[in-house]
C-alpha cells in the first residue's frame, strides 16, 4: 500500500496543477504526447478543412476570401500573413531547386495583402504537387510547431493548463495568430482579457472557470474580426469539452463546427 504521505502529496500536486485526473485514472499527458497531438490536429482540421483527416491537407490550397490571400496546408498557412512564405523558405532550404522556390519573390511581394500577383494557378498547382514530397510535408510540420504549436504549449504550461487548455490555446494561435494585426485580434490580447476576468491555475484559479473566460474573450475577438462571425468553433466544440470536464481531451469527443458534426471515439 502506498504510504499516506505520498497519497496526500499526489493529491496536493493535482490541486496545485489545476488539472483534474483523467477518468481512466491514467497519468495526465500534455498535448505533445503523440496521441493527444493527433487529436488536436483532427480538431483543428474539422474547423479548417471540414474533415478529421488532417494528414490529407498538405496539398490543400485556396483563397477563402478572408483577406489573407491563399490559405494552404495542414493548419491554413496564409500568403498574406507570411507563414506560407516561411513554409516555402524551409522547403527550399531543405530541397534547393524545388518547384515552389521560384515563387519566393512573389510571396514576399504579397505580404500583408490578399494579392495573387505572381502566384495564381502555377503556384497553387506546384503547392498541391509538392504535397507528395515528404520534405515538403516536414517543412509544414516544422513551421506549425515553431510558430504555433510550440509557443501555445509553452504558454499553456506556464498558465498551469491541462491538455484541453493547451489545445484551446493552440487553436487560438492557429486562427488568430499571436499579436493583433489589422482587422484581427491576436492570442496575446485574448489571453490578457481572460486573465483580467479569471485567474489561470498557475495563479491559484480554477481551470474550467479560466478556460470559459478565455473562450468568452475569444468569442468577442471573432465577432470583432470582419472575416469571421461564426463562433461555433468555440461554442459547440471547445465550450462543450470544458462543460463536460474533459480536461485531458478524453475520448469520446463529439462536437459541431460550422454546422457539421464530428466525433472521435478513441485516441
């Protein structure tokens, strides 16, 4: 039998962390656990691409009319915001002479705009074809982790959040970016508004209360952006998981986003 002092210490650690034990009794895992990360990617893909098959999205590219130019790849890298340029730069560094390299000057030229100048069908065709190259797929993975997943996870861990909170931060990074830009409200502002309303677990707050405050701030951010209005990505998905107490992203997970229903039964 485990000594009483160790049992009490373990219980105290759970309280201080602000995380609840998983319903299975298994040790808690962070979002960088491979199975949890795959769930996170499927959740993002349901909103970005209307499918759970995120690994089929490396070749995706289109202009969705949100003022950010082309949206492409596994998390919606954009030609207007610069992360799509970073993907092609990474790819070119790893495979010089690839078919996308010649578009680098044009991608630099359209930064901050929704312009297709110098890109067009030739670029979108080359992007889709490059998706068969594992080096190109790795470039997308690396940019996702460098610019979105890694920073979101680090900030969430600093705030004492469990896997669900880590995912909520990551999805906000993907959709809004870190900092405010013209017509957008960034993650930094959303988090600052949430912290004003409730304390994160690292400051002694209740995790579910804090996550709801963060989601409240995110809903307001979405409503303030001209290119977004539908808040189902929050209200009928992430808010549902918070209400159900799935702080470890325990499956099954069932949600709706943009009018479509999705479900994950097993990790």
